[in-house]
C-alpha cells in the first residue's frame, strides 16, 4: 500500500508501483476502438504508461497533451494513456484535442491493472480510480522508471520521465 494525497488529505492505493529493474506486469486494456491492447503489442518499443484518474480533469488532460507533443520526439517510444474512463471519453477527448501520438486505453474491462501496478485508489472520493503515475518499460519488458505522484492534483515530473525515456532506449 502507498499513501498519496487528494487535496492534502491522505488516501491509499493497493500495493506498490513495479520497481526499477523488475519485469513489467502483463496487461490487456481496451482501446478507443474497443479492441484489446496488451503491453506485449509494443515489445520492440519503449513504453510510457501515463496513468491517471480521469481524462476529464485538467491535470490529467494536461499530461495527455504533454506526452502527445513529446512522443513525436521519441520514435522508438509508445505512450499509453491509461485511466478508468470509458473508451468513448478517451476517443472524444483525443478527437477534440487533435491527440494522435498516444494510445488511450481504459481499464473498464481490466480492473486488475490497478492492482498489478499498485495504482488502484482504495478509499476516499476517488476510490476505484487510478492514482497518477508514470511507468516506463524498456524493450526487454523491464521497468526502467516509475513515479507515483504524491498529490493527485499535481503534475508528474515530466522532465525526469522524458529523460528516462531517452536513457531507456526511446
């Protein structure tokens, strides 16, 4: 269990983020086209998991926009933007915003993702949603960077994550 905050009030997640050097847990999530997408689909690329509570919040939307603009600078990298939002919400947001350099994925068919990655919020008003986190997986399926953002309303450390993308081979 990890403790994060929401507006300064402590809340918990289940488990812990995968540690650097560990093998990334396999997952299958749902795309905006209602297809199952697995991390195994991107084995030849560095994978950035941009995990967040909801696409319909300003901080989450900002992270998707930022990684969308940065992804074009890293051709050997795939950015997966992951939340519990329905695929329809992801599709709407990406179409309105002109987002086309990331893959939006929903956990609505795969609640085990939050448990496997230690990001499922277990209490408080956001119980059942995902905490804000970044996990970067190299081409060998090893975690090479992870960050659980301590305050849900704060941005991840974009600069550290992007530096890690480069050092992980992306």
